[in-house]
C-alpha cells in the first residue's frame, strides 16, 4: 500500500488503541448530535508485544487481539488503529504554500533534514496547522507524522490475519489530543495537554485547535501500591521542563492553562501539585463530554486514544 494511504481518513466510528498495559477498543454509533457507545472492551496487551511505548514484536499482539475479537463478537466496522507514540516522529515543517498533495511531493526532497531515515522507508501523513511562529511569506506550516513503513506493514498483516479492516492508522498522542478538544473547543492562546499514564506520559503543546509540539516521556511513578500515595514528582518536573522549552522556543505563545487527563488524571493531589509548581490553572481533560458521549458506567479513565480514533471522521 502506498505511504500516502496509510493515514487516510475513512468513515468509521471504531477505535483500537494499542497500549502497553491494554488493548482498548470502542465503537460509537450516531453523529455529532447524538453519539453513544455500542461496544467497549479492553484486554491485557501481554508483556512482549509493546514495551516502553514502542512495538517490540507485532506478532505477540495476535493472541490478545484474538481475545478482544472474541469478546466483542468480531470486528464489524472498519477500525482506526493507533501506533505507540515512540514509534512515530512528529514535526512541524515549513513548506511552500501548496495543495497538500503537492506539499507531500515537495517534502520528499528535504525529508531527511527532519527525520532519521529515507522517505522511501517511511509511512507519512501531513496536515496544515496554524503556527504562531511567523515564517516567510509564501510559506505554510504543516504537521508531519512519520514512522518506518515496516511497522505499519506488520500491523496491517496482523489485522488482515484477524479479519480486521483498517480504516486508518494514527499516532496515539494525536488521537488523545483530539479526544479532549472535541469538535468545537479552541483556545485563543497556548495551552499544554498532559496525559499521565502508567510508565509513559504524553505532553502536547496546543495553539488554537492545533497540536504543534508532541513530547513523550517514560516516567515510572513510585508508590500507588498497598495504599501508598503515588509520587508524581518526576511528572511535575517534566511538565516544568516542557514549559521552559516552550517559553524559549515558542516565545509568541503564552501558555495560559494545562489540561490534565490520562489514567492518573484524577489522582488526588496531582492537580494541586501542578498548579503550585507552574502557577497555571489546571483543568480536567475529558474525552467523553466534549463529544456528547454518555459516560460509560464502568472504567472511564485511559480511554482518550480509543475515543480520539473513533471520532476522527467527526472532527
């Protein structure tokens, strides 16, 4: 399959997040005026398929995906699938003001300036973004997501063997960010979206309704077992370091607030720790409310990626 088709949008409302702790599947029914969850299921991902937020061995995901398929009664809708963020590189690139397909062609000539492999070895998607950094006249900013094509091909072979029709493949952190913005939220200034997960944290610098900087950090939280309090010191430090980087590199952006989500987003005291350390207001990031999806009665945390994938065609 051509690289230009790998991240193509299709009509679908099913999302499958490949994450280290679990494979999370959700299927939605309806449109923006009325969305509801049709099927929702998570199964353990196993210990060898995904490690340190990267696909270590795609074949090891076959058994947990079989279990998932059995529990949901088969993959009946085309599925939007995520790739762990450490398998993807995301860059904002300045290109001449062109139609996107022409811009994709132009990117080929300078691709290795931004990515550590050749264009012919990559699966690439691009989209135009608003960038507060004013470039030269006649230029535009595009968000480029790229990964090695062998990773995408291995996932497509795996899906085919399971009877799963893939509608699109997308970086997990892009889907996360979409889920908490919803179809209408846009901020006049900068903001930082933080998704606190077990072993991995995603930080996205937002400007209006765009993500223009994506960072992934591997942070092990201490505690949280046997009734002990989680230690979020490393996460708070990482947020502070990211804000310092943004102030130095994106001086045109004034970051005014932080959106906090992920599996640990509701942990007692974390919001207050971040506010005390940064001086910024922290608001809860919710993947359900912005889309008008009734909150499921069971586990509701950690579903940002799956929801963001499922609503991709609605954004």
